[in-house]
C-alpha cells in the first residue's frame, strides 16, 4: 500500500528492526512502524533537526543518525533515540562536519552528500566533502568525531557491514 509522506525536494529513507524513518528537504523527519509485509503505520513520531539534507539512518535498537542543517552553510549529524512506546524522538547530541553542506555564501556549489552507514552498535561512517568521518556515541548518547579519513576526494556515499565499508569517491579521480 502506498502511504503519503511529506518529503522533498530531497528525501531519504532508512529501515531497521520494524522501524522506518523518512527525512528530507523542507519536511519534518517522520518515524513509522512497519510489519513483516512492509505495511507502514504512523507516523509514530516526528522531529526537526534542521531541514535541507535527506540522509537518515535508523538502527534496530532505535538509534537514529540524521543529517542536520545547523545554520547557513553549516551541516552535521544529530543522534536521537526513538521511544516506540511513547512515540517520542529525543535528540541526544549533534556534531558539526566541516566542509559538509552548502558552500559558504549560498547553495551553489553544494557539498551536499552526507551519507551514513552503521559500523557497530554506536559507531557510524559518514561520507562528506572531506572524506569519511568516523563517529562514535558514548553510552550517554554523546556523539563525537573520532577521525576523518582522507579517501582521495569528496566521499559521496558509504555502505558498511561490520567494520568494513565501501566508499564512493567523486571529483577528478572517481573511485570506490
């Protein structure tokens, strides 16, 4: 069944453990339940982490990593927890990623890609203009940048299984 969801002009979706989130553009992030047939119910919660970026990653444990428009040309990632019983989406912390988002002074050219992948229960890889940011959340939900890996150009996408990641690099020398 098709369900109307407010997204756009950019949008992203992530699903894990019976939860799905939709995020992007000028719309609120919305969290949904889905069953084994893929039927959506909800939204069970909504949030606004600063609009403009479409990337969100939900984990089976209910953690949510969402791209965040801080202000002007400054972007980063927010970590939140979804409480399914109470329908609450609580922001735990946020980090800025230098070089991510809009170029200074406007939206052109945009360093738009903020794409994330889960590496472990509370660690993530985020592709952005300066490479791959390795993020880790402590047990209190405080998100920190462990390091930025130089991948030889702007990272535009990342996917991971366990502690191994595949990264797409754009620019003068595109690579994986």
